């Protein structure tokens, strides 16, 4: 990231505060559901929702965040305004990029955390590869 493209930490904190408020108003387990939808760890969600950390939220995750967290319209508008102030060059990518949606699968419990995690990883990798094939031109 070029020096003139670096967001001001205070500007990032503004939209992260909005995200954190929405996240905290949702039922417990939302961070984990969001992490799964983004293909990330729960700690990633904690980091990108904490205004104390200047790490920006990657633009490719915004639509997933809005969908999974069920952002109220006013909060979404305020978030996008703050995000645009912090990252004026990134916000245009929201309408350009492909939109994602979340699908929840109900799978059998395989009887061990290790086997369940292996199945989850297998399905996530399968999905990533399938999407990559579908996007090839």
C-alpha cells in the first residue's frame, strides 16, 4: 500500500465501531458464523471488529459481513460512509466485484472434533476450487 493510500487509523476506527456495535447486538456465536462464512478464523473477526486495531477490513469481505450480520439499513449506510472516508479508492470495488452469498449446510456429527474439522476443511476447499473453475474464462 502506497503511503498516500494508507488510511488514517482514526478513520478506520470509526467504521470498526459501527461494525462492533452491530456484531455485539447479535446472538452469541455470530463471530464464529461470520468467520466460517469468510473462510477465516474467529480471531480474524475479532481483529477486524476491534477499533483499537488499525488493520482495515478487506473490501472483499464487506458483503459477507452485511449479509451474515444482518446490518440494519442505517448502520450499513453509516458504515459505508465511514469506510469510504477511510478508503476512498476501495469503496468502488463493492459494486464492481462479484457478490457472494452464504449457504449453511447441515452435516452429520462425525463423532470427533478432528474428523468434523477435516470435513469442514474439505468442503471449504472444494467450494474455493469450484468457484475458481467457474470464474475461468
